[in-house]
């Protein structure tokens, strides 16, 4: 955190030096610089607290005595083994792959004319499941609904490249790249299963969030080593509000299920079409 904070301190010092060189030095600019550094520091402290809480919960779950309610240790162990083999590819290509293009098109900022995800790798660290329980009553037509506590803090090898085309009046229609790293997601995940009375017995698998999750990431324009624009005052608040609205309208229960396992009937039997992005249940912004 200290190394990233130094970048902002250097920018502030260069800004003040430039004003002094222009003989425009004034106490107001020093005050604004202190406010800017304070807001950036608060943002980094919040991120650090979240990361420390993640590690504390992870260690606490590993030390917890096995009881009836602690039934996810085996599941975390299985996910840890399967994640680098196939689950990471399924999560990035089959689940997030169909969602992200629609998500970017619907919630892109006015400064961008087009946004495309060029590369996505979730990293070698799998998500951590903290607890699991069965919901006795389902609001939909699912026969079985599970609620899982999920924490995901991406490893250092996580990488995603977002290509953005700026509008002509702002950036002359040029393309630029944003590097996304350090993704962190915390929330309650609902898994709904609908069964069939005939083969293959599994009719639908729906996955969504029970409530808007906590989401944080590092955004660096052009280069992978540089300034994290996601902590800048103004941009940070706008990004939090945008993600909160987007998650609430798209990935939360009742409004949508972002991963469906659909079975279609053919003459030769059933064929599976896994992980179809369901756009029909998404509410339009009010």
C-alpha cells in the first residue's frame, strides 16, 4: 500500500512545484492537496482492512472445530484442487464471459463509446466458502435452494484487460486499455436447483447473489504498473455507486439468475446448454 500511496504523493508534490514555478502558489492549493491525499489514504486503508479481514476469516475457518454447521471445509478443499484444472476456466469463460459484454454495454460511462473485454484470467486462488445452509422456503419454483457465504480475493496473477473506445468529442475516438487486477468480492450466493422426474433429473441450476455484494478492484490505465485510478476521489465514489446499482439490478435474487443450466428436449433425448446468461429477468433502471 505504501508504494501505491507514494505515487499520489509524488503527483501532489509535482503539482505544487509546478504552481510555484508559475508563481501561482497559494494556501488553498495546499489545503486541497491535503484533502486529496487524505481521501486517497482512506481508500487504501479500507482496502487493506478488507484484505486483513479476508485472511483472518480464512485462518479462523481453518482452525475451527468440525461440527454440523462447519460443513464447507471439505468443499473448500475440493474447490482448491479443482479450481486450476477447470473451475477457473468455467468461471471466466462460461459464466463471466457472456455476462461482461452485456454488463459493459449497459453500464459503460458516457465518456466511452464502446468497451470490450480482451482478456480475463481469475488467477490461481479459488474463492473461499465460509458457510452453507439450506433455505426452507423458496420464492421461485426451485426445489432446493442453498445459501453460501463467498469471499474471493484474487491472487497477484489475476489479470483482465478492458479495451475502451473513447468518444470523439473527448478522446478523438481513440482506443485505450485498462488493466484490472486485485479483484475482491464478498457476499451471500444463492444456488437454486430445479429437478426433473425423468433423465437427466437436473432441469435448471441458478446462481445469484442474495444481496448486493462488496466488490473492489484495481484499475490501471494503459500499463500494468502505474496509478490506480479506482481510488481517486470522485472516480472512487462514482465507481462504487455504479457497481452497487449494477449489481442490485442484475445479479441479485428475484431480478435475475446469472448462470442457468438449461435442458432442451430433442428426439434423441436431452441436451445440456450450460451457463446461459439470462437477460430477460433484468429490470431496467428506474
